[in-house]
């Protein structure tokens, strides 16, 4: 069977499984819809969290980015895993004990203020929408390459599937489909990695293969070989990188704190039974995520070495079939500048003849390594599982923010449970359509903004939640001021340095980097905005009245793990 | 302060102490070994890996996983000690 038949087969089977699960686990109440009835086991929740978390960016883009950035790519590896330590230690257990449906629920109640709740809802919507548009785009890319349908048709197929199980099943449907999606995506990621690791180093464990000797008889360590190839072509040494230490530090911090502050990750911990289950399931989630995250840097090294070896200084006409396939998608382009018919792939832009989109490294990797057709098809199914599971989780946050936090808690408190459930379904439908629109007509800034969503979450939610738990005297004045100033500062820095808005440009104006405050890039600035948020909150608190007695009692109560009832909306 | 409150605040103090210790390790492996002292550690080689690079792309992640499970065990026994387990 050829690759395309295999792809149709595997994608067809996995999609039928997701739909079957959605029908089996329909939501009957708001409790089912928002928190899956609160009875999810720690392992199931860990798997669902892992699938929810690992998006098209983790599955498709991350290994590719690292493969071009080398050491600098470590910010994503540490940032997107280290955040779980913060989540498990500082947030998840206490928010579970608090026992409500959403993050704005916590902010609104803890800071006894409608304003605080609305500020939190707006932050949640900004963060989630920027994120979900990127997922839809990922679905489109996979469809167009492997099933050879138009990108837009791909996005629409993805929309219909997500709509079906998110609207029908709510959190309950999403949780169990995510469990299945985790299995699909991790299998799809590991199989090619193991194959290639054996091929190149003889070691079946990619994490070890990365640090082993090549088995081509030369006896050189793979990483030494890659460092040599990189410097030969004029790139930075793979294990060294180009970013300044302070920037690497700040970006890692912003990604970690942003991870812990992302609403679609936090709500997952509202679905388990007890506080101790919340802790354990955070550990399981990270363990399951770590399997992919420790394999990804190995894939980057294999793919980079393979690619350089295959193309560098080779005849263009002798390129294998995958090269032509990817050229037709426009993600790979060759321009014979010196007319010698050979591919010069070098760091110097005036001499370089090959442009490679980072996103194709994972998808093309099995083809570059000549793996069997079913493995290539498996990668397509895995990419779709990753994108769909994350999109569904985000849609749920958006629909809960609208139906629960805005309609039920602010505008129409008298709404019946049934009415709220329908409002949630309606909001999810509208959100899917908007996300699909952005997937089909991506505004140029989507990719850039997805990375910055972490900065926004770090600058807004994280300090408000941590202070709310660990600082009993923190009051609404401090928290609201902190969130508003934190997120505004981050937005300002992003607009100024990422999009060059104040310098008359639509994109970053070249040379703007030298004006960066303290040499920190917009991606890392979330850390600074977070510190400002913390300092401002505490300073303002000192000059304003303390929170009422009953709120301080709530704080004392969430610090004790026993007696966590079911999550409720009241 | 009532007996109940005393117990609660003693529990909280021990919890916060665990957090400080675990987060110190969290900081040391990622920001310390993986970023600030990377160049020094890269002088040491472990198989094909330079040590600083290994911490940044592999080691810190393994330690993160261990840290959360250590926290789970510590807290479970702390809950038991104070009678907050269920």
C-alpha cells in the first residue's frame, strides 16, 4: 500500500474512535460539561492533560525549531515542562480544593469582585483565541500535505470533528477523546524516532542515541559530527547557540510561568475527585509529556544531521522523491544562485540556495530516513490528534468563560442549568466558527502571537492566583491593578518590539532589537511583566483595605486538602 | 488561636518548607545547570553529551518529573500526619 492509502486508513480509524467516544460520553449536566462530572481518575486526567497540552506546536513544530536553533531551542524544552512543577506545587491542589469550574471563578470569588472576574475572563479569552487559531492551521497543513486536499477543506473537516465532540460531550467527551488522542500521538512520535535512532546509532532509545557514536564506522559521536557540520557551513555550533544568557533565562521563565497560568491546563485539575488526585495527576501528566519532550531534541539532532547529509553539495536532479513532494507545498524551496546544479546550504544568506520551513522537519523526517509507508501515515494521524485535542480543550475554556463566567455570573444569574448548558454549547459553536475563520484566513501574526500567549498568561493570571493562595492579605485592589498593568505592559512591549506599531511598521522593524529593555526579547518579556505585576500588587495592597474576614477564611480553607467536595457552579 | 487553627498553620508551615526545598532544586537544574553555568559544565563530557547542554535538553526534564512525584509522596505523608488524608 502507498503512503496515501495508509494515511486515509489510519486517519479514518482514529477519527471514528474519537467520534465513537464522544457519543458514548455525552454531557448531561453543566457539571459534566465543565468538569466531566468531577470523577476522572488521575491517570486518565494525566493523559488528557498531556494531550491537551501537546499541541500541533509540540508535535509538528518544536523538534523542527530546535533542529535549527540547537541549544537555543532548550527554552521550549525546559519552559514547557518546568511549568508543570509550578503548577503541581503552587496551583493545582489549591484550585482543586477551591472547587469551582473556571479560573475566572477563582479570581472573582477570591478577590470578591465582579471587576476582577471580568478582567480574568478577558485575559482568558485573549490567551485562548490566539492559541486555538494556530491549532486549526496545523490541522489544515497536515490535511493538505498527506491527504492532498485543499488547506481550507482540511480546516473545515477539522472544525466539524471538533465541533461534534466538544459541543456534544463538553469536558467529559473531550477528556476521554484526549485519552485516545494521547495514545495515538505518542505512538506516532516514538515509532519513527526509534527507527531512526537505530538506523543512525544502533541504540533503540532516542534519548541515549542522541549522545551515542554514529554507527557508520567512523566512531564519531553524533553531536560532535553535527557541531562539525554546522560550523563548516557557517552556522553556530549546535550545542552552543546564539541567544544571550539573560534572554534564554527570561524566555524560559516566561514559558514556565505562562504554562502554569494557562486556563485550559488549569481547568483540567478541576476534574479529579480529591486534592491528592490533583497532585498525582500533575505528576503523571508531566511524566507522559516528558516522554515526547525528551525524544524531541533527539529527533532534532537526527533530522538535522540527515538533512545536511542528504542535500549539502548534492546534485539537485539526484534529490529523492520527498524533496519534490515538499517543494510543491512551498515549504521547501531551492534557488540555484550560482547555477552549478548543486545545492549549497549555508548560513550566509547571499550564498544559501535552500530554504526549509521548520515545520516540515518532523513530518518529513520519516521520509528522509526512508521509513516504511505506514510510519509516514502514522505521523500524519499523530499530528492531527495533537492539534484536535488542544483545540477542543481551548474551545471548552472559551465556551465556559462566556456561558458560565459572563452569562451566568454577571449578566443573567437566574439562568437555569439547562439554559446554561445550551449557552455553553452555543458559545462553543461560535468559537469553533471564529477559530476556523482564522485558520482559513490566518492573520500574519498568529504564529508570533501563539508564543506570546505565554507571556500574556504569565503577566496576568499567575501572580493573581499565587498571591491569592499564598498571601492571605492580598486584596482586590492589588490583584486587579497587577493584572491590568501586567497584561497591558506585555501587550505594549509586544506591539512595540514584535510588530513595530509605534515605529510605523506592521512587522518588527529591523534594528529594533538593540532598543530591547535590558536586552530581553518580546518572548521573554512576560517574566518582567510578571515581576511588575507581583510588585505592584503587593505595593497597592499595603495602602488599601484588607480583604473581608470571610475571604481570609476561604484562603485558610483551600490550604487544607481534606473535604474537597464536588466542583460546583454556586 | 484554637487547636484546629494551630494544627492548620503548622501543616501549612511544613508544606511551605517543602515547596522552598523542591523549588530550589527546580531552579538549580534548569536555570543553574542548564543556563547560567552551562558553559562551565560543557567542559565535562558524558558520553557524547556536553553536560550543560544535556541538562538543558534532557536532565532538567527528568528532574522535574522526579520533583513532582517527590512532592506527591511528601504531601501524602504530611496529610496523614495531620489527619487531613481521606
